[in-house]
C-alpha cells in the first residue's frame, strides 16, 4: 500500500511540474521577471544595503541608489533579488558625511550601471549582498 501511495504522489508531482512548464505560470523556485510597476518592492532592501554597496565602490564619494532598471525574483527560503540599477555618485565625500548627512546627498554627478544579487529573509530582518558589480 505504501508503494502505491508513493507512486501516486510521484505522478501528481510530475503533473504539477508539467502544468507549470507547459502553462504560462511560474516554475516553483524559478526566476521570474518583475514588471516595472513592481520595482518598488525591492527599494527598501536596496536602501538597507546601499552603504555596503557604496563601500565596494573605489571612490571617495558617496553613492546612492538612483533608479531600478530591471528586477528578477526567485523564492528560495526567502526572496532572492537580481537587480540592475543606476548607482549615482554624489558630490558628498564619504569621510566627511555621517549617516544622517547621507540623506542630504542627492546631487548625482555621475551614474554607474550596476547589478546586485541579494537574498532577503524579511521575517528575520536578514539581507545578504551576494554579488555586486558596476560597469
């Protein structure tokens, strides 16, 4: 009886996977494109990691997340974001600006095209910057 239940479970799982692959729905655990009107969902995460990304820039100037250009999401024990964005260099110097003063650094003087791979587990307030690069 156990082998029949196991066989039925395998068949039903396969049918579900084929339904997702052949249909227009997402594949569980697959990477999905987010439409531009949903880009706002990643903004709080990007702002939380902004200083960490800025620290990876070889520049004495403060950089700010300027505009999200592309977003892909993947559900994996949280949400993994694949983000393409503009990272704006300001005229504020890193060594002369404290955390409160950074909010005033909005005068973008140069735009860098960047990509970040971020894993977020919101229920435990955890965000990890897995990859970050700029052109």
